[in-house]
């Protein structure tokens, strides 16, 4: 009897709930805006897929465009801007790139990197070489050029290979950057001095 009574009570409660006026439905949540990082990741994935489908290497693409191989590769990683005079040629050699992605490649890119790439041994080895030889490289540059830095904007990089004396393949990376001397900040040459209150 107790069980039957409780079941009847549940039925009554259920019917009462169904008879109550429904609350106004909440509007559907607006989709979140895609972050720049996500957009870049998606673009890079599509570009690399188009390159893979073309069967072309970065060296072949670079030769066709008249660029260094690292500059050509950076186009596909959205780390360099595709210039307008290269669009037609790139579209010809990598036909899988859509018009929308070709347009995106011509925008000023958000140059960045994911720190996680340092977990890859191939990338980390370059990082390790620079950190290990960095002080020596700077000292030699200062001896040869004076007090300053190497530009990474007015800059060329090329990756190639050579054969060692024992017949082994060796990797050759060249960096060719404009020397930028530190300037002596003379007051007379400062055309916009800061205000003094």
C-alpha cells in the first residue's frame, strides 16, 4: 500500500509539473570566437595538406618562387608574408591552396611559435647549438663588426647538405643578417625628447 501511494504521489507530482507554464527558453549560446592561434593552426594545416598533395618539396617551391628554402617553408607555417607577385606562381605549383587561403597568406602574419616545438629533438638541437655557441658567436661578431647585433628582419637563411670526408651527409645552415650597430644616444640627435613636468 505504501508503495502504491508513493507511486500515485509521483504521478500527481509529475502531472502538476507538466501542467505548470513553461519557462521561456534560453537563447542558444553564441559560438565562441576562434582565437588567432586556432585560426593560424587551421590555416597551417590546410597549407601543409595542399603542399603534401602537390608532391613538391620546399626546395622545389623555393626555386619556383625565387626564395630561400626557409622563406618558402615559412610561408606554409604562416611565419612570412606572401607577396602579391608570387601569388600566381604559388597557385600554379601548389594548386590545392584555396583563394581564401592565398588571400590570408598575403596578410601581415602574427609571427609566433609554440614553446612545445622545443620538445622535438630536431628543433631542440638547433636551440641547443645557439645557446651553447651563443657567447662565442657574439664575441666573434663584436670583434669583426663592433658593438651591435645581427638583424633577423634584413636576413637570409638557407638549409642545405654537404658530404663529409667520410662520405657522411652533413647539414649546413647559413644565417646572413645585416649588422645593426648600437647607436650612441646623443641628445642633439634626439628629435623627440620626452616631456619634463
